[in-house]
C-alpha cells in the first residue's frame, strides 16, 4: 500500500485532505479512484492511518479515516539526530537518503572549519528544500511514520548551546583511540529513553579546537574502529550501531 505524508492541519476529525504534488501522483501516476485505500502519515507526530478516497475535486483528494495504525515504525525508546559537516558534491544527498532509511529523526547540516563547500543564503535555501524532498521520498520508500526534518545550517558553537536537548552527544573522531562507540552504548542501554546526537565531520575531519569545544560541554569522542571511514559512511555506521543496541 502506497504511503503519503500530510501536515497535522490536513487531518480534521474523520477526514484527511491531500493537496499539492501528492494529488498529481495519486490521480495521474497511480490512477487511483474513489473507494481505493492508501496509507497516510502525519509527518510531524508520526501517527499513521489507513484511509479510503471519498472524493477528488479542485486539486484535492478527500479521504475518510478507516483506522489508526497501532503498530508504530518509529522507536519509543530512542531519538537520534545527526549533525553533519557539509561534504562536497552529492554526498549530503546520500547521507540524508540513507540515514532516513535507517531511522534518523532530524538532520542538521553543520558549517565546520574544514568544510570546503561554501553556500550563500539563496543557494542554501535551495539545497535545504531539495534535501527535504529527498528525505520525504526516502521516508515513503522505507515506510517511516514521519519524515526527518532537515534543519537550518548550524555551527559547533550553536551545537554547544543545545547540549541540554540530548542525553549524550557522540562525536565520531578518527584520532580517538581509547573510547569506542560500543563501550559508550553499553552504558546507555539501561536508560528508559534516550535523545542522542551524533556529530560527523566533513571530508577533512573535525578541527582539534572544535573537538575541544565539544568535549568542554560533555560530548564524547568515540572510535568507530581501526579503519578510517569516509564522511558519508561514518554517520551510517554510528546510527546503525546505536539502533542495533537499543532496538534489536
């Protein structure tokens, strides 16, 4: 069953109103008609529904809620956000697509000292819009209950101000040779619910002064193993290991 996402205000009592590009997809691509059923997710709350198409008119699809889905895809135990140093070329798109499939909650592009890519305000807005569309497509494909949100460009300084939002901040750092990700996660398994941030540097890694700033606010640098991972691989490895420890 094909899944679509809507804003919370599109869900009213027993009806859900679908608009914009999803209408074109339903009508012109899927060629669905009155009486057919689809799956709908609230992109913010994560609530999901089975609905039946009641009417198609004036660029809208009106659906009747048949049932609310109880089997949640999203974890009740864990929220993981990724702070990704902006990489070159299309690597960010790959990171967004794959972390969405695995189960990330929010994605923050980060301007770091060693970022080669420089984005002006106009270009950045276009990039974030495109990245959000990529996250939405990936969420539909993997049947997520919600769409990860692509946040505005941030910095290490801003991350340090938001430390209270997380139970722990983990930094994938190639120069860390004492503390492993495995060791840290074992200590977290007994926590009822965890909000975790993972921080990944761009191609050149994270500057030592940025590492110092993060350690000063309690972030833990962790080793991801003996091999040096690419920036587009490191976040996937961290997220996969975190979900393995908490969910499987």
